[in-house]
C-alpha cells in the first residue's frame, strides 16, 4: 500500500535534441534518431515573450550553459537522486 501523500510516477528515459524544419521535415542535429522513434515537438514562437524573475532567469541561463557544455547526467542518475530526495 502506498504511503499517504506520496505519488508514484513513471518517467521514461528521454533524450533532448534540436533540429530545424527543412522542406517541411525536421532535420535533427547530431546523430540521427533510430527509425520509429516517437518524438514530441516543442516549437518556439519568436514573437511570444514571457517574464521571469531575475533569479529564475539566472537559473535558466545556468542550465542552458550546462547543456551547451554537455554537463548533463544520465536519466537513471537523475531518477535515483529524485528517489533519494523524496
């Protein structure tokens, strides 16, 4: 029986990649994805803006810097840390 107040969720392993639409198709950067890979597309609207606090902006910029420097962690390590924190 689950403890009161705790919720269990399943998170599938994910990979983040970027791409560009060329001729109506998305061309991903780096290694091609395996045939049959299910993807979720999130597009940026160049005209849409949003406001964040200076603290959140700094955190987002730091996270983007980590991503650009390839300072990421495998999903299983992240999940292990999340389990330990709960």
